C-alpha cells in the first residue's frame, strides 16, 4: 500500500516539474514577442558565446585572474580581521576605564575631604582662606 502512495507522489512531482518547465518555456517564448527583449537576448547570447570562446582559447589567463582576485579577497579579509581584533581590544580597554575613573574620583574625594582639616590654620577669622 505504501509503495502505491510513493509512486503516486513521484508521478505527481514529475507532472508538477513538467508543468513548471513547460510554463517557463511558454513564458520565454511569449517574452520574445517584444523587439527590445529579443535584441537584449541576442546581444547577451553573443557576449556569453564570446566569453566562452575566450575561456576555451586562454584558460590560463582566466585562472590567473581567478587567483589574483582570490588573493585580493584573502588579503582584504585578513585586513578586516585585524581591524576587528584591534577594535575589540580597544573596546575591552574602554571597559576598564569606568572603574579607573571611579577610583580616581574616590581618591580625589578623600583628598578634598581631608584637606579642610589640615588647612584650618591658613584661614582668617572670618573663615576665608588666604592666598599665600
């Protein structure tokens, strides 16, 4: 019983794909009724054919271009990777700054809190600090 279901599903998929393919062909044929589309398809086909001929005649040139492009991509990726690691390092350093600033503020507060007790002798009778 399950074999019949599987065969039915395969036949159904097969008909679907056939319909899709036929629909694509009909759509392509209908689009060629337009003069600009025909001209564009013709020019693109000629360009593609000429590129294929060049590839067949000079495969080493194409391979060298591919190698050159891949090396450029590789070096660019390495540079980006270096930049990202540098930025992440700076971000990590900046994470430590707030705790350092807080420590400086606490130390400054302690210094200023202790200073009025030490500098009471330099005040005049009205409570103003003299500038000696």
